[in-house]
C-alpha cells in the first residue's frame, strides 16, 4: 500500500457539522468506530423498523438510545455494497458493480483509498471480521487495504466447493485456517463476535475501527446452537436473533469498558432481503421489492447509529444517506481529510447523525444495477428510468409496450405503486437533468470517463487450506441435458462445468413465433445465454462489466438447429442449420464457473442477457447438448 500524502478536504466531503460541534470534537480524543454490516437483512426484519416476527431487544435498545436512519441506501447485491463502504464511491465508479465469485481475477483496486487505510493513517488500529467479498486473491484481501487483521469467510457462504472452486474457507489474514462445513457455519457468528469483543478489549485505549460484516443472514441459514429453534420465525428468525445478541455483546463490552461515549457504532445491511428464498429470505415491508432490484426494498436498508452523548437518543432521520457516506464521515470525525486526488461520491453525514442538519448533503442518490443506472432520487422524488425487477430469482410479469419513466413520491407512496410523472413534468425534467449529469461521469449503461479500473491479477487459484490445492482442475464430467425442456433447471453443481473451458451449445428450436432465453447459465457476474431476440438467434457471454453478443442477421423461418461456441481465446461463433451466421470476440473463456442454476427456456436469477419483455421462451427446445472441451 502506498504512503498517503494528505491533500486537504475533498470538495465532495461537504455537509460537515460546524460551530460548537467542531470545537468540541477538536478537544476530544478521536472516537472509535464500529460498523456492523448484516448480509441480506430486510428493512422490516428488526424491531426498530417494525418487525413483529423477530425479537431484537438489543437493537431495540440501540435505537432507543440512538438514531434510526430511515432513508439509508446500500446496493442491490453483496460485492457492490461492500465496495461502496470501503471506498465511499458508487460501486460502478470502482468497477465492482457485480457479485464476485471465488477465484476472481479482479477485486478492489490498489489505488483506491479505503476507509481503513485513511483511518490507519490517523493512528487507528483496524480490523475486519466477516464477509469481505471484494476479491479473494491476496492482493485484494483486507490486510492489503488498510486492515491490520482479518478473520472471516471471504465471500458468500453458498460459494464454497462448486466445480473446481475451493471448499468454503475461514481465513486469518491471508491464510486459510479451516474449511467450514455446516456445523462450522453454525459457529461462525459466535466466533466473529468473540473475535470482535477480544479486539475491542485489546485496543480499548484506542482509537480503533472495527468493521464487522457478518455472514448472517445470507442463505444457507445456519443459526448457532444457542439460538436454533428459539424464535417464532423459523431458522431465519433464529439467525436474526443471534445477530441481535452479537450486537448486544458488542455494546455491553463498550459500556463495560467505559467506551460508549467515545465510540460511534453503526448497524446496517448490505441490501434487501432475498425474497425468492421464502421463509429463509426475510421481508422489506412496507417497501416494494428485494435483493437484486432497485425498488426501495432492494436497496433501502435498516440502519441505526449509536453514540451516547453525541447522537441524540430516540430520534429518526429521513434524509437521504447511504453507505457511500461512511468513509467521509468516519475519516472527518477521526480528524482526517479525504484525499482529493480522485473523486468519491459520498458526503460527511455527521450533521444528520448529531441532529444539527435535517437535509441530505447530497442532491441526489443514484440506483445502479450492475452497470446500468435504473433510477435517481432527490428529496422525496424517485424517477425510474429503466425497467426494474422485483428481486433476484422472482418472476416478473411480462411488460406491455415500451418503458416510460415512472415518478414516485416516496413520502406519500413508500411502496412505489403510483406513477405520478404525468402530474409533475417539472420534477421529471429536473431528475432527468441529474441523470444526464451522471451519464457524463459514470455512464447510464456503459462505463463513462469517471469509472476507474479494478484491481487485476493474471490468475487467481483461490483460497485453499494449505496442502489441499489440486495441481490441475478435475476433468469436466459430461452432463446429459438432452431431456431438459423449457422451464427446467439444474442446480449449479450439476450443470455443465464451463469455467475456464471451451464449450459448445447445440439444440433444435421450434420458436412458434416466440423469443427469449433458450439456455441461460449465470448472472451479473459471469455467464452465457443462447437466446432469441425478435426471433433472431443470439449468443451472449458476460464477464463482469463486459458483455459480448453475436446475433444472426435474420430470423429463421420455422424450426431450426442452432449451435453456439466459445473458444479458449474468446472467439464466439454462432451457426444456424450448419451455417456460420455470426462471429465475435469475448475477453476470453468464462473464467469462473457460474454459481447460478442452468436454465432452459428461462433465466431465473439476474438475467445474463437482455431478453426485453420475453423473460420466458414459449416455443420448444429439443436435443439440447452442451459439450465442454
């Protein structure tokens, strides 16, 4: 990590507290910071935000003694949200707009100023405990980005052991110390909490920054033995209540050490609930949508701030804020300045936390899904500029006609059900001007001039327990998919293993006048799809932000045979009835095996390709084969 030259306060870190607050802060020792970050916790999953299903007495007390932030935004999915916390930027700006899988060749860039790096430069002890998910190569792990120590699972708890990936690792700094089975996962919340309490006790003389991104409550659900079967809301409620207990232990430790008045503790979630998981997925009510989407339920998250004597007790703030604001807020309160050598998107929200400001220091908040801007909010107004989905894995009703921008007044319509664009053309125009502004910077769809490169490595073998790494990936076992028909799926571990390999898809198609996905495997991070667009065969390969599509110039008449091939050098070939109709180039093979289901005639999670309104194929697919070389 390079040595930082402090260049003065960035213009983007506006909105600081002033007057007596600043004078008092100057006389006091720098505060400690604890940020507890839950995975997939919905807006309505804890007591302070209306839950009656989950008992959260410690969070209830935290809210009673502190502040509820009721319009606090994350990102739709895991990696982007964590990148925003660490860098103070929209995830698109730092080229981490989609979920990273194990063994990814990209991660957080070495040139980014992370919240830990900036606080460490001010003399803070720093530790990350839990789910990192910003790259699992040693160059991307926490100890290379400002954290003195790390303990945790480096990505989601459902990502271990698929294809040629390593089994689920528990990592200390950069070394795998254990492989976690189901029983191991049941102990992970307690282990994280024990580690957090030990760190606080060790660094009690401060200042310290503890970043605690819990693995909970991401599926698979694994509450600890002390909480299993104890809630009234199944195993999901059990794990929520264990997280609440973890927060209680941390706050009790701070109180017992006399650190409460010197420590800002914040609690939040990385995105909305995974609604398609049913009883394992939580709730965002009264908001619309969930994880993976940009309706409020996918990105507005339950957030609390606690600092006795500084954050007014029992208060709420509805001003727009988000996890991009944590970096400038913590750094400023810690006596530092945000380097001005690169733009960030967050602002110092200490005025909102302390009750000295009522309005957001940001004019607008932007809602990205992957590379695409889907909506913008300013004040109570939210303008959707692209079609939004209800959440990852949920089936949306086919849309009729072309999309028209939709305007919602969130103060009056928190559930985003009533489009009032026709009644407020002036507001629509003002928000469209904000969209044009960000288009010139980050881009509405592709990468604009303000997007920075991620960190890259030539090869990432993954995180293996020492001595267990296989010399070469196991040979791919042929998978018979010939009997699958539209609507059928295979789980990821049963799907053709295409990661890093040349492969060919072939099938007979009777379109019956329809379009949509014929075969789809993957999501926003990596994947491929053979599909029909306006009746024309097309082949799409997705690798992070890079999407390559080749398509036939014409729609075949009647039934036909189609074949698509991705070669090791990225060459894409599309043939219809034995004749090559299109060629193109992807960056290379799909580096990591997709973690999503293999789908025929549908695409059940984040779509690999843009299918327009044709989310399901209504024709016939026969004699399907996927050949992996």
